[in-house]
C-alpha cells in the first residue's frame, strides 16, 4: 500500500511538472488509476501518452501494476476518497 504523498510524487515524476499542475490522481480501483484533469486540452494530451505514463508509474511504484488510466475533467484541488 502506498501513501497519498508517494502516489502524488510518482504521478508528478511520470507526467512531468507541467502536466502535474493540471492533473491529479484521485482514486485507484481494479488496477485502474482515475485522474482529474482541469481542462480538455490536458485530458487529450495525457490520453495520448497513456501507455508511457502507465509504464513510468509502474517503475516509480514498484510492485504495483496498472491496467488503465481514466481521465476526466474535474477538480484538481480537492482529494476524493479511495486514494
């Protein structure tokens, strides 16, 4: 099990500082990462890099395997349950 801080740090390293300012992982369910993105342009950008991001996340969070990342437009300042 990883702490919220470890997950956020891994996300920042996987997507880079620009994308990390516009997105935040909010939950993990059934090997999927759910990520809120603040606008559609970032949703598109991150979706095109999904496989690359999954690989980097797995490298950063050793021992954790992810099947998918689901992006949605949403609040990136509040935390949701399940992180």
